[in-house]
C-alpha cells in the first residue's frame, strides 16, 4: 500500500516536472518565497497606520489604494516594453524596486513616506506580475495555460498561508521587523532568479517573442479592442470588492473583535489554505464549464462572503465568510486570465497582460470607497453595498464574452 502510494507520488512529481518548462518551475518556487515575504508585512499596513498615526480610515484607505493607482498604467507600460525589450529586464527592475520598498517601510515614520513607498510598491507589482505571467504563457502550450495560471495562484497562496501568521509573530517583537526581513528575501530572490533565467535560456525565448511594437502603437491596439474594455470594466468592479479584504476588513475586524489583529492574521491564512486545498478540484471544475461560468460563480461567492462579513459578530462567522469569499477568489482570477489570454494576439501577450493592470483602478477606488462607507455607515451596510456592486460587475464580463463569441463565429 505505502509502496504504491510512493510510486504514484513519484510519478506525479516526475510528470509535473516534465510537463512544464523549467522557467515555469523557477517562477512558481520564487512566487512562494516572495509572497511569503510580502504577506508577512503588507496585510498589516492598515492596522499599523491606524495604531501608529492619527489618520482616518479614509486616509488610510487612500494610502493603501494609491499603490494600486500607481500600478494602473505601470503594468501596461511594463507589459508593452517587455514585448519589445524582453521579459527579464522588466522583472529585474521590479524586483530591485521591491527591495527598496520594503527596506523603506522598515525605516519610514511619516505618513507621506508610507504613501510614496506604497505607490512604488504598486508600480513594482504592476511591472512584475503581468510580465511573469506572460513569460509563463510564452513557454506553455495553450491547452495547459489554465493549469499554469492556477498553479501560479496556488503558489501565491502557499506563501500567503504562512506569511500573515509569521508576520504577526515577528511584529510582536518590533513592528518594522517583518518589512526588513521581506526586503532581504526579495534581494536574495532577485539574485537567484537572474542567475537561473540565464541558465535556462531566457535570452533565446525572449528573442522569439519580442515584437517591434511601441508603447504608443500598443495603446492604439488596446484602445480599439471593445471586448477587452468590457473585461477590464468587469475586472475593475471585481477589484473594488476584493480590495476590501486588505483595507477595510482588517480595520473592521480590529474594531469588532477582541484581538482583531490576530483574527485577521488567521483570516488571511484561512484564505490561503483554502486556495491551496481547493485550487486543483475547482480548476478541474472550471475547465469543464468554461471561464465565464467560473467568473460568474466566483462573483456570486464574493458577494455571499461580503454579506457574511456584514452580519458577522463572532470569530466563527468571520471565518465562514472568508471561506466562501475565497471560493470566489479561486474561481474568478485564473478564469479572468484565461479570457485575456484567448483575446491577446500572438506577440502582444505582455501588452495585454500589462493592460490588465488597468483593473488596479478598482484597487484604488475600493479602499477609498470602503473607508468612507466604513466611517459613515459602519461595517455592515458597507459590506452589503459592496456585495451589490460586485454582482453588478458580472454583466460586463458576460457582455464582453458574448461579443467575443460573435467575432469568433464570423
């Protein structure tokens, strides 16, 4: 029995290694390490600012949201440049920027410093993430890309499962310590990734995927794509809903429950563990039913989770609401990437993935809107309103998908 289980496990690992390019494995392992590091610190930024400053929930939401606003156009520019200059250059610039960001968070005292550093953080994320996704797609056959996107999302959440609890533990000693450790981990990852990308032939792959498109010409193509605009509109509204988890939920929990910072750490870890456990079965479910079904179902789960937060008054209800919310997350984000991948012309994958960062506008609007509603209405009405907004955004995904079907038939 044990011998058979060992043999099957060895076969799966061997098959997994053979099915994907080594660069995919490098990026997946790096994603686990990087997200463990960043989730030690970033989820607690709102709580840290609320305790260490006299800033209102609206201003705290604005500081956090400015990171996403800075990344709104950075992702498009970085993606377009990666199609022209190569993926490695853009990824290295972003990683070095992250080293500076988290080292700065460890030393910063003034709110303006946190604001500027978080804007740089959003810019780095908008450069790195779409380019790394595009590189994974470059080296993966089309029929396996949903699996790769899901594996990447799984890697993110393995890191997030560990990071918040580790951050809460380290933060109990010194509030700045998680930020400094995060900076050191990103520095090590930058050096290792640079070496391995060279070892595995990234220069040759980049030479095969580069185009002569400029940022201006890429913008013209994107601006004329009506289907893409519908998808981005849906992504913006989804981001408004999702961003409440990082900004207003942390403040709401800390105000509603004793030892709210620790409960929020457990909520973040539950979010990540749920993704790790359910990613594979939910991905298989999505593959059989298509990306639009996954997005609509995921949006409904987002709304149910928000309604759960609205009525939660104890630890169990918060945990149950996070579980439901996370199911929506697992279904929504990989499927949205598949829609963009199917839409992107050959040679412009980096441009389209980068332009997907326009949905970061929702990550700016969300914390500001949520902070205002939290201050004026309280947590219950705020989360109920966000649930309704999330459901309304599903129409845009449906409309874009219908146009795409018409074009493919013609």
